[in-house]
């Protein structure tokens, strides 16, 4: 499936010309139609669950990284996990401020998450990075979808 949203060129990012850099992964675009979020609060709670799932998966891969690029990837994933976790509290408190409830437990977040856990005993480094790339595309897509819903709900604070 070709990209429906992409940069016009990769020029400036790489020396060699290549295929368009997709802003939304084809796999994520394909799954959009099955996403079940009916309200802005639902969307934000799903995003919250996904940010926690993505945080935990990123930390999992940080802890279990192995291979010749161990140090670089280990540090990279720790930085990314910190950035991901930094949005969690803001999303939850925004939900409360708008009169909604938010996640209450590990079970609650597990029921809502769309980003899948990876419980494999060993994951090669390249596969870790590829999986996180897809998950981050999914998260970005969910934020863009939620932005439309909060705008429709006239929630200017969440729309930002
Ligand atoms: Fe660490």
C-alpha cells in the first residue's frame, strides 16, 4: 500500500534518493478503519493506554538490548522511553479536567491498549527497532485522529 501522506522528497535527510518517507505507516493506515474510538475522551484514554504500553515496550527493549550496537540503542531507547512517559500524566489530568475519568489499573489499560506487548524471550535488535518504529507511527496516527475528535468536541485545551 503506498503512502497517502508523505513528504515530497527525502532530500536533505539522506544522500541517496529513496522512496517517500511515510508520515503514516501503510500498516497503520490500513488499521485506521477498525479503530474504535467514538469520543474524544475514548480516544485520549486509548492514547494513554498506548503511551503506557509503548513506554513499557521501549523500556523492555532497552533492558533486553543486545548486539554490536548495544550502547547506542540502549541509550536511545532510554531517551525515547523518558519522552513517551512525559506525556502520560498530562493526558490523564486533561481527561479529569474535562470531566471524564481515566485509567484506574493495569487491567484497565491492558483492555484499552492497541499497541501489542512483546513477551518474546529474545528479540534481535533490528526487529526491536522495526517494531518500535511501527508502534510510534501508530501512536502518531492516534494523536492526529484524536486531534480531530477534540476539535469537534470544542476542547481547545486538549486540541492545543
Ligand atoms: Fe536503564
